[in-house]
């Protein structure tokens, strides 16, 4: 395979680490820094390695954050399964049993396409939960977090201390919130994509 001139030694620095992925095995991660790359971050699989392409000017902290975001994005793409409303309702029932002792009992749980600024919403008086279609294809722990968040609203309507204490039952709350914050940040960056192109 010919060398990629945009990522030759004169234009980039490479570092390789091994990191657990969503599966059971560890995967090598190669970070390629390019002086030509100004704003875009992308990633792709190359055999059993994951290659993450970032601008050369990025700090180590930004690099680690973007590596995590892109690994999650790739995992979501690879395990893309569109849950229907029935499966979503069953999932909410399981999560309620697991984290809220079955106390959160929604009357309806469904996907909606009219929520572009929120990930989910809940109307406690109706017992209804709606999740944005934008979550479809994201990692399962992220969808589960949004479901748990809305289930918690059936028990505590606002976002006061009692609500957050209740939500602490879900162990991946902080990780999922970080993922969603990364998605929002990525959407604000022009030209951000998962493609290999510059």
C-alpha cells in the first residue's frame, strides 16, 4: 500500500498505545498528528488498530478526550442497531428494575424526530418518555443513561440534588454525559467528520 503523503514523517507525529475497546480485547490506538490538519478530527480502523487523526497543535488532554470520543463514535457505528419503540420500552423497564427498584413505570417510551436540542424528555403527569432519534446508533451505555435520566424524572421532576442522587445509581452517568458533551462540541466544529479525508 503506498504511503499517505499527508501523514508521512515530515508532516506528522505518531504515537501508539493499547487501550480497551467496547469488546473484550485491547486494541492498539495510533494517534497521528498532522500540521496540515487544522480543525478536523477523524478515526478509522486499520486491521486490529484504530488510527485517530488530529491537528498537531492539540494538547495531550485534548488528544485523550478526542481519542475517547472517536473510539465511542466508531463503536457506535460498528454496533449500530436501531431499537424500535417496543424494544426501547422493554429496555426502560429493565433499567427501572435494575437501578430504581422498579419504581419508575412509564406508560410510554418512544423515539421522536422533533427533538434536535434535547436528548430526551419526560412528562411525569402522563408517564411518557421520548428519546431523540439522534441517539440511535450511539453506544448502549449512552442510550441507557438518557433512559435512566428520564426514568428518574418520573420519580423526581426537577434537577435538584434529590434527582442527581437518584441518578447516581446508574454507574456510567459521568462517562455518558462526557460522551454527549463531546458530541455537542463536535457538532460545533466545522468540517468534523469520521472520514479519512482532510
